[in-house]
């Protein structure tokens, strides 16, 4: 495994003292340097005058997947693959959708504010509304129970669970009423055993009955949590902090990785395989990182980026930006196709098979698209690519 300019066994590397720098060649992102060779892990041979020391500490964490998975070693070019996104139908709603998520069973869940209450709806993939719930208060976040498929609703100081699959069930069951009213973020762990609630500088891990399993504080010095996501394959989660850092923690509160950018991230998300993640910053860029914090690709846009979502196979990213535009990229930063709409598109989800893409816009609509992919040529290995960007997962 390469680490800067040195080659070590992974267990030896992670017992070294690691130095965190802001590197000009990495566009201000925090990178890990090796004390043995004094070289940046992604752009070796950078002169030390070009970096600013951020912190130096002993780090003994050994990740489960230290190398980039082989499937990402294959890179497509625009001539290798043909992707088409075709509009199928549009569903009209009662207002602008605040949240749009999809269950493992391909039920679409949405919510919007209607005068003095929140309306939450569950749809099937054909556009039929199968259930509806009215709550006389604002919903701060929505998550899906990966075991039952039910909806976890965060309502100020309470967590509620709603089984929308029963059309006669028009009430949500209280899970916990001990949540802080400080705009919390709540999501399930990958196996549904725990509920992770993060707010301000604090995190609580609850069991399915709402009892506290563990509790800890983040060392973020008064900064706030802008976004939050849970890894779909292990007990880790990621925070986008207003100090322009992305941080990954385990369920005991141990900091596993930290990436710093020039601008704060307003969105972050793990891919379905849990080995990559993306962030959206205020400088019109969506970035793809390995789980070790190495920037794999920067998806630059002319307009402010609103949101983004990985395809189910983790090989593509659909990005929504201002001015009614959206684009589909591969994870190496190649633009595959674009679409436009009459309205600003603000949220999107793929179905589990990647065949359909559903997009919510500010025209009070959800639009269903079909995604078709055709391989024209065999993809080339990234080792044979002339791209100067290194994708070594340090």
C-alpha cells in the first residue's frame, strides 16, 4: 500500500504519527502526511512551504477497507457509455416537498408543510398515494427503519414511528420524548438496531425502544452540525460541521477521519456500499471522497449545488443545481448527461434497481424518469488513464 512516497504494510502505517495539513495542491483540503517521508498522501513531493500545519496526533485506527475497491479502478469516458434519462410522468402535490426518501421496498416517502400542519405521504412506484399522515407540528427529519420499512419522524422534542404500509394506520407511535429541541438530526443504524440523534455538540445512540445506549459530545468548539448521514454497512456516521470539516465517528464517539475544505459542506452522504462519500460545499462543487478522506473527484458546477444522490450500484452520482439543471456523473468525475426542468429541482432518489429516478421540484411536483445505460466500449483501467489526478486511497 502506498502512503505518500513510502510503501508500508497498513498496520505499520497507522501506528506512525500522522500529520494533518492544509495543502495548496489539494485545494485546501486536509490531507494526511507521513512523518517518515514528509510527503502528502495524494500529491507527493509538495514542498513543505506550500502547506499549513493543522494538527499532529497519534492515530491508531485501522479501517476495515484500507484500499479502494477494485470496481472503482475501472473508468468510463463519454465515448464508452451512453446514458439517457427519459421523462415518464409527473405527480402533483399540495406544496413544495421538504423531504423525499425511498424505502428498500421502493415506496416513496415525502412530506410538506400545509398552513398549520405537516402532511406526510407514502407512494408506490406507480404514483399512487397509499397512505397519508397529518401532524400538527413541523417535522425536522425523516428516516426509514431498514427492518420494518416504517418511517421515523423527528418532531421537535419527540421521535415518532409511523407504519405507513397499513392504510388504516393514521397515527404515529411515540418512540422517545427525551430529545433536545435544538433541531436534531435522527437516522437509523445500518441494521435498524439503533437510532442516532445528533444536535449542537452532542450525540445520543438510542435502541429501538428509545432507551439511551451511549451518549457523547463532539469537540467542535461551538460550531454547528449542518448535515448528518449514517454509514449503510457499519457502525459509523458522518457530520458536516460549520467549521468546514467533514468528520466520521464510530458509535462510541471516536473520531475516525477528518477532512477540511475551504468552504463548509451543506450536504454529505455515504454511497450504498459505505466505502465512498460525497459532500456539497457552498462553492458550487460536489466532491467524492474515499472513506479515508482522499478526494477522488471534484464535480464543478456553474451554479449552486442543491443536493446529490448515489446510484444504487455506487457508480454514478446525480447532482441537482440551481436554475432548473441536473446532471449525472460517474464517481471519477466524468459528466455523463444532463437534464433541465421548468422548475428548480431540489431532491432526488433512485429506485433500488437504479432503473427509475424520482425528482421533487419547487413547482409542487414529483417527476418520474427512466434511466437507461448502454456500454459502448469496454471501460479502461484507471492505471491506463492519462488523467493526472491520483486516486490512491492512502
